[in-house]
C-alpha cells in the first residue's frame, strides 16, 4: 500500500488544560520561518513516494495562513486521495477555506470537544458552541463533505445530561466521522500538574452511551475511539492501525518504514522547536532517534493496534509473520476472557466486545503476559 504523510504544525493560541502534545504558543511571525524549515526538511528527506494520505495535525494547523498550507502541499509528492487538516473552531475564515479547497484538502477534523460552553471554559478552550455550529455551516458552504468532530468524554464536572446533549448535537449535525476520546490526564498537562481527577464510572457511561447512540444513528464503530458513516473511515489513521509505512515531517513528528529486507524501523524528530530550526538551518535532518522493531515489540504492537480495531485481528497471520506458536495456556486465558464477556474469538479473529472496550489496555496486557515469545519458545 502507498504510504501516509503526517505534517506537524505545533502552533496554538493557548495550551488547553488537558494537552500534553508538542505545541507552541507563539506569535504569528514565528509561522513563516517554521514552514520554510519544514519545507526544507521535506527537500532534504528526498521523500518521493506518492502518498495515499496526508494529515496536518498539531497543535492547530488552522491558525496559520492557508497559503502556508498550500506551500507545504506543493513541496510534497502529488497523488494523495485523502488530505486531512485539524482545525479549532473559531480559527477558520473564508480565505483559509478557499486556500484549503484549492490545495486539495478534502477532510477537516474539527476539535469541538464539547457543544457545552461551560465544558469548553473548564477545559481552557477559547471557542464556544456557536463557533462550532458556524464553522460547520461554513465548511458545508465551501463544499467540504468529509468532516470529523472530536469530542472528549469525562471532562471535569461534565454532567451526563450535558453529554447526552452533545450526542444530540452530533445526530443533528451528522458529520461523516466522529472521534470520542476518554479524558486521560497526563503528567505534562496542566490538569496533570494540578492532579485533577474525573470519575471513571461516569466516563464509562458517557462512552457506552455514545457507542449505542452513534450505532443507532448509522455510524460504524471501526476503532475504539472512532465512528464513521459508511465509506468515511479515516484512511490515514487506518495506516497506523494496520502497519502501513508513513513519513512524518515537522517538530516531534514520527515515521515508520520497512526496508528491503523487511526490517521495521521507527524514527522521530526532535521535540525542541529551537533544535528543529538549528538542525535544518545547518541542512541536517532533525531526527532525534530511531529504533529497529524487535520481534517482541512487533508482537506487542500487533496486539495493541489489532485489538483497538473493532474487527479485531487474525492471530494466525501474526504467528506466521513472527514465527511463534500460541501455547495452550494462552488459549485457556482467551476462553476465560470470553466467559467474562471481554473478548470474542472465532478460532481465527480475536476482538474486544463492547464490555472489553473500556478495559482494552488491561486485556491486551494480560494476553501478552507472560510474553508470548517466551511461552511459545517453551512449548517447542
């Protein structure tokens, strides 16, 4: 399959309280030097493969001038069938949307997070619900017919009735794609430092209610956090979940490649905006590290990403690729999880049930421990 390309735009108007990503609250005059260096990185990389997908993430790609997005796309190989751009409500205008459409961007991911103004204020967001509805209307007028809406389930003090109103808004707007993320308070975020907490039970109720209502509304639940109307699954993200190579450009961007000898390698750029500039000004790629994936790493990832997809994964394909055998003890554990209502296994495909979605991390860890590589070797 053709690779995907990820482009990181780190700039934000303000860091949200839950954010732990590599972002920079920088003045507008910082945008042009960054974009010029990013284009230089593309040139130095000599990346020439025709990408199937391109994804502008951040940060907030929509806060930079649309002309810079056009210039970045012009520097990349042509031929992508899906070009996505993340946008924050309130940052879009007619000039940007015309630039996006002219450059071939055909998918917009709008970071609404909630349709409730109090939720947005509590999360440190700068937009309000009116901005979300206005931007969606504007996107439709400009011909964008592939829109994703991001929501966060379990924001501090978020009430169940408010969450239900959020879902009603989704049903009314009917975007082509919906991503719902359970709030994860990371140490690097403002909430992590203040040790704010949320109710796991309430978050679980939010998630399960969303899954039920979106299913009734005709959305396909194809990955733990993602729902799409038929034919509108995110092609770019599916590459991450199916092991297809991708190339990342920009500060903190990651890449994944396969060599001629089928060795799998991951490498990543520096997370320092200053180092990123210094290295590119010296005509050096801003790569900070790399790793060749071991069999154990490949096994872990096969289960981690395989169980995130609601269709599950073929355990025998993984066994053939990695040269392992599943011991009887492993099948016994799968049976236990089936009895508990957490997984389904038809003898070939292993997948989580709706009851297992909320326990995905724990279930995956149990299915890998002790490592399948060591138990497989012990049975030979």
